């Protein structure tokens, strides 16, 4: 099976959506935008690998909670 490539007429080859125009304008106004986005991602999402042995030991040493915490023995 061969792939068909759609060739656009010349007037559509340079088309840029309003969203793309807005993002490009935003990047021109704030050149460090992508860098700050990467820093924010690193802060919230990029984490160190979990030490599975340490996690297992912590889970095993956890004190079990009473079924009804507001009732004292």
C-alpha cells in the first residue's frame, strides 16, 4: 500500500492558525517562556526514582490504624 501525500495549493502552504500566531507572538514577547515551562514541569512532575527497598521497609514499619479512629480503647 502506498501513502498518498496531500499537496496543498500555494495559498494554504503558508497558512498559520490564530492559535499558532498567538503562541509565536507570546514566545517573541517572552523568550524565556519555554525555559520557565520546563522548570515548572521539573518542579512538579520530574521526580527521582523510587528506592523500592526503602519503600518496602517504610510500608512494613507503618503502624496499622484502628478501624474506627475516634474510638479509644
